[in-house]
């Protein structure tokens, strides 16, 4: 790796920041468009995405992860998703007092056609990277996700 001047580094950092900002905004717009085409709200899609990524969660755990109130907002979202057949409520086999929320195959079937074009392009981009580049990207995204999580928590405490 060649050394760059402080001026070049500052310009590169500014470009990365701008690219991150645009990626975030475009991701939000894409997310909203997918939710709309799927007939759900963006919050509903957030719930589904968290359940797909993390597996079954309690309503309270899911509420925290998507930033909804543990009372009415998460209950309303889960009622809509359950009515559509996108989630089910099941007793936790490890603790029968708790109810876990799990996504269904129906929601995957509904979302898959909406994501195919994007996922094809994403796969082409990702598979063209070396293992080292993928590790750098993974580290970046993991740290970035932690930073965003901390920022959300700080904003919610105010």
C-alpha cells in the first residue's frame, strides 16, 4: 500500500463518507420500495429482516431491535404480519412462558422476487472480491453496525 499525503487522505475519507451517506439513503429508499411492493410498512419489513437475520425472538427483543415501542407498535406490526401469514407466534420450547416470533416461508416467497435483481448484482460484486477484501468489508460493516446501534441508543435516551 502506498503512502498518500494528508490532503489526499482527507479527500479519500470525504469520498468514503459521501459514498456511505448515499448508500444509506439509497438503502432506505430501496427498503421502502420493497415494503410497499410487498404490501407492508417499512417497520413491518424491518421486523421480518431482523427475524430472517437473527432467528426467532420475543416481541420485546424484536421491538428493541427495530425501535418500536414494546406495547402497541410492536403488537400492531406483529398482528399485521401474522394476519398476512408472514410470522407466527410460538411458545419457546426452552421456556414455555415466553412466546417467540418466527418468520415463515411465505414471507420469503413474497420478498424473493422483489429482491432477485438486486441480489444478483450484489452477488456479482461480492464474488469479484478477494477473501482479504471480503474480510475488510465484513470488519467495516460489523463495526459500522455497532456504531449505528450505539448512535440509535444514544438518540433514544435523549
